[in-house]
C-alpha cells in the first residue's frame, strides 16, 4: 500500500554491516515503515579497499539521484565525525536538495566525540555548512544534546533526543530476575572486541592480581599478538577468551553472568549495556561518554574515578554484596531497561518525533 509520505535513507544496515549504528538504523527504519514509503540506499563501503569504496560511492550516488526524483519528504542519514565522511555527507545533502528542494534532512549523530572533533577548525567549518541544510539532528542522549547546544553551531530547536535500544529475543516474562546464582562457578562477563583501546588487558591484570572470580570474554579478535599478550597476563588461567557470540547464546550468557564488566575508557554508549540490563544482569563500567545518561549518575555499578584501582574496588564491592543486596541490584538493572529503553517504548517515541518534523 502506497503512503503519502516518503523517506529516503542512505547508510549502513545489517546484515551487511553489523554494529551499533547499523542496528539503530534498522530499528528506526522498521518503525518508520509503518508511516512512510522507504527508499533505502545501503552504504557497504566501510571495510572495503579504496577502489571498491569509490565504486560503492558511485553506485550510491546514482541510487540517491534516482530516488531524489521521487521527491521524498525526508532524507535520513548518519552524521559521521570524520573529515572525509562529513564531506561525503554534505555532498549528498546538496545533491538531494538540488533535485528535491523541499526534502527535509534528518541526520543522526551516534558518536560521543563531537566536542573533540570540532576543536579542529576545518571540522568546525564543515559542520557549520552541514547544519545550514539540516532540518533536525537526532542524538542519543541529553549529554550529547547539551554538547551541541554549547558549541553554538546549531540551534537547540533542531536537536531531537532519541535514546538507543536493542532487540531482546527472550520474552520479558521468561527472564528470571531473582535467579539463584551458581556459587560453584560464578563469572564476570566482558563482551567487546579484542582491541587494545578496549583495555581488556587491564581487566585481566586486575582479576589475576586479586582473589576474583572467573571472567569470560567474547568478541572479535584483532590480532594474534594481542591475544598472546592476554594469555600471558592470565597467569592464574581464570579468563576464558571466546570468539564472537550472537543472538540467544549471547542473551543466555549475559543472564548467567554475575555482572557485565567493561574496562574501556573510550565509549559512547555500548549497546551491550542495554542487553545486560534487559537480562537483569548488573553492569560495572566507567562513567564515560553517554553511559551515565542511560544508567543514571547514581547507578551503583558506575565507576566515577577513571582508574584501574577504582574498577578493582567496584568489582570487590560487587562480590561483597549480600544475597538480598545483589538481587535488589538485579531488579534495579532490569527495570532501567524495560521501563525506559525497550523497543516497544522507543518505537512510540520515534514515530512521534518524525511525525513532528
């Protein structure tokens, strides 16, 4: 059935590209499909060689031109925090608006390094150009909204806050928040790729230099050298370094964990935090990026001092909780997700925000 409203999208989508941005794109587009005719132009250039990236860009431009003649009401795309990515974005906006001047442009900012990005003059000037043609910009948190307003590059009326969400396969009613923790084999869980910037090595050192329980890891491996380093640090062999894990296997492992622990100091808002909260599994992580905007500044597992000693003390605090204290924390974590960030709730917000644009 044809609808009166049309939306043109250009960006990354699963299963071709699988990360937080593409998953967010998928959620928003699936929601908007109830109200809009969608024209999708997939950007699959991320992990390709330079010649293939150029060819992919050329094909995308041809598709954007074709769909522009259908006079879409909205052109929706992501706002990258890179010089070349931003130039590409601005070019596409000029192209769409040249063919279809009445099309409104909606961009989505997923990154948490906006203030750092605009410290460079050429980046700031590019964003000024982009914001002149942008009808609205979606951000993931109130913190991000405040940063944009304080930069003076865009008016607050153009900023829309839509928090992130994740798809949970396990029905809410089937999640046992008060499950009995297996005292024989409790484990902490760390779900992130094996990249030095994620500081997995710091967590491995912490648990090996203390009387801590087993830690299980899952993620994509970046190099054999880094994996060898992690194995050498794990003197007590209490760390289990697994590969990529998905879907219900991931949910099961999160639910069974004593807590999710993320040692990274460079994060925006990892989706795995929401996945863990949905299972009622407490989260221990540093107060960086937009994390406190989601968890709340007083969430017990938030590590406010950015040091390994502080992370170590927070893990020790967790282990010393009584049975009742621990299950109260599980219930608190569970409620944060299902009351604030479930897809059902976020879909209503998405439809409402786009209706008002």
